[in-house]
C-alpha cells in the first residue's frame, strides 16, 4: 500500500512510508545517459519512497512526505494543474509524469505583489520522494542528477512557449496551437489523427492560456467547424498536421485554415511537433 494523502489535506508526516520502488524502473529516461553497466548499478541503488495524493485541491505543506532538504517530489503518474492567482487574474500550468515539485520553496507569498499558488490534482498522483537520503545515494550517478536538472529546464521552456502562445491575436489560433503544444507531451499518434486524452474542462484550458472560458468554448467550436479539432469523451482529436503557419498567422491576426485531404496515416506512438 502506498502512503496516501486525503482529498484536500494531508495525513501527519514523519512516519515511515509504506512502499518503495526503484527510480529507474519508475522513470527509465532518467538513466538514458548511463552505460548499461552503470544503469543496472544505479537501478539497484536509487531506491525511493512512494506517496500518493488523491484527486482534489492539494496545498502541500513544506514538509510534505518528508522531502524537504532533498531534490523534491517527482511525479510518476497522474495529472495536476498548478494554478497561480494574482488579484482576480489566474493562470496555470499542467503537470504530469516527470515533473518535479518542491513544496517548501517560496511560491510568491513574499513578492512585492504576492500571488497565491495551489495544485488541483486532476488524476491521482503517484510521487517518488527524492529526499536527502536519495540525494546522497544519487551523488554517485551525476547523469541522473543532470537529467533531473534537464526536466526543470524543459518545464521553464514549456512555460515560455505558453507565454508566446498567449500573445497570439485570435482565440482560435491560441487554442489550436496550445492543444498541439500539449500533444507534444501528452498526445498519441493514431491513424485518424493525434489523440489528446486529457480530462480538461474548457475552464481548465482557459486557465492554461490566461483566457476566459467562453472565449475558449467559442474557439473550440470554430476549430471543429474548420475540421481541425474533434471533441472526444476524454480530450480531443487533432486532425491534420501541426499548424506550423498558425503562429505567423496569429501574429497578423489571420485565421487558421483547415487542412485539405485526409489525415496522414501515421504509426501509433507519441506525438512530436516539428523541431521538438
């Protein structure tokens, strides 16, 4: 059994965790720079405690899962929306497997214009606890530490990409390019298009873009009419190719036009935008 946290709150910390795992079994990409022999050595030595957070609003305490002083909490499974509020404005980023959380870091409460941050867990989280003891063991494997630094850099770059998308002039273009931006990480390529199986409401998607919900709903309707996006039971199906011209069109305020012809027949697998 994993160490759980109740919806909207935490159980007391400081008790032994009831489950453990091998970090490189949970997230093999962290060891991709290791040669096969060192990979197996790291796999044996890099054991981590595991914890769970159920769906709902989560405001982790500084000492959540006793990770303070270590590298943080690595998301192994699940989805969460990290929301930042400043007065009446709200924006968010979508977090998933591979993202690192550090609940004890100052999240803006001491800024000149303090903002409030919270996590809305959409799909229950499985977390690898990278505490002080893990950091000590990981010192023998700097390639793994480098991969964790790379994750932090990728997250910062993704946020910069979202900011660039938010500067586009038409709501349709913002929504379309953001969906493809999400598909680069969460999408799956199939014969009929790219499936984006994210359980996001229109309000959540609006928060990711810093938009109002009605504008997103209208934009999705327009994209459906153009044959670019189809709503599914969970998430969306993106049709055609990624809109490489949409960024330029958005800068001029132009409309995204539908792709001509049928969607290309592509092998099943992760979606990737050009240049990613």
